[in-house]
């Protein structure tokens, strides 16, 4: 972009940040996302100020790479650093959009490598951001809550029938090699289901149905949740990561390992035990009620 077409501003990064935050709000980004982006960018701006760089025109891709590597050296996890880079990249795309800088110098900065195959889980800030953006879609919001609060598999949600919902629990019918099991419902899960069922306008035996009355397909649930994750600014996650989040948060809250294994339908206790290290829990608890996320 020719220099003559750039906005002639000498605003510092610090002064531009509130304008960027206003832009995010205009774009209807969730409140949780806005809060997280502001905190991440304040961290970047403080880092750059320590290098005597306060104007956006002074920043290079090398500065962003050093910021990334400094965070990793300070023992931030690759997952956390990647999230912070998402904020940085969104900010610099906005600077180009506003013609404050000619090029997006963050574009060529790579995300840190996250161990392939390692289960992923959302932080409280991230799943609250998802809740914020999905709230207006009651059907998908209820599905998100069932996976996040009850640890159900996406296929189990798709096949859930109205008759399987009791006052304080859900019966998951036997299928394939999985025996029948009962999942206790905490208050957020019950509240979400009650609101959805009261407003449901069909007589299908299935809880979640498509426009033609058939059970909502797994692929459609997955695609819908993926869209809302994109909107929430957490595109690196999938619907399956909500179930992992349920396991991690309950382990952190000290929920009994045997109870948790039964709730999620693991055939072997050792499968559930593998999540202890991911949750950074050394000694499983004995709590007999599920955590409210």
C-alpha cells in the first residue's frame, strides 16, 4: 500500500488498543474474547515498550517472534502462546484494515508447535466465550452444555430421546460395545435442557432434530459447534474437546475417579487415569458430585 494512502497518525499502540476493542465489540465478539484479547495485547504492548517501540510502524515480524519466544521461555504453554498470537494477529489485521500500517507483519509469524495427538481442552475463559456466542441458538447451546456439563459423546447427544431424560439424570441407551449407563445432571445441564424442551416445537421422540424431523446428524452438530468456535475466536478446538474439558475440570475439582469413569463411559479406569497428568492432578479426589462449569 503506498504511503500516501495510509492514515496519517502517530497514535501509539497503547492509544490504538481501545479503538481496536471498540471494533471487536462492533463485530459482536463475545465479552470473554474481548477481555482476553485486551489482556494479551496489553502484555504485547508492555513488552514492546520495554524495547522502546511504541508506534505500530516501528514493529517488525521479528519483534513478534521474540515476544512469542519470550513467552515460551517464561514457561507459558504452547497452547497459551498460540491463543495470545491469535489476539496479536487479529490486532495487526485491523491495523491494515484501518490503513494505519501498510502490511500485516504478524502474518508470517508461526504458532508454536503443539504436541500432535495430545488431548485438547478449553480454559474457563475459552468455554465461557463459546457460551457467549452460542447463547442465541438454544438448540446448539443446549448441546454444548450437555457435553460440557455431562461429558456426553457427540453421537450420544445425537441419539438422545426425550424419554431418556429424568429429573436429575440422563439414561444413555446401550449401543455398539457400550453398555447402558446413567449420567447425573448438574444444575447448569438441567437448566439448559429445561429451557430447550419447554420451547421445542416438534413431537419427535428425539431431543435434537433437523427441520425434516430426523435426529440431528453428528456431522451437522459438529459443523454448527465449529462455526460458533470460529466466532468465539477459538478456531483450534472441536466439539470433541468439550468432552475432554469436562473430564479435566472434574478431575481438577476432585471428583472421584471411578464415578467420573462411569459417567463418561470409559470401559477401563486406566483410560480415565491418563487424564490426570493432563489435568496436572497427582492425587484423585473423592467428590461424589459433578463440577459445574
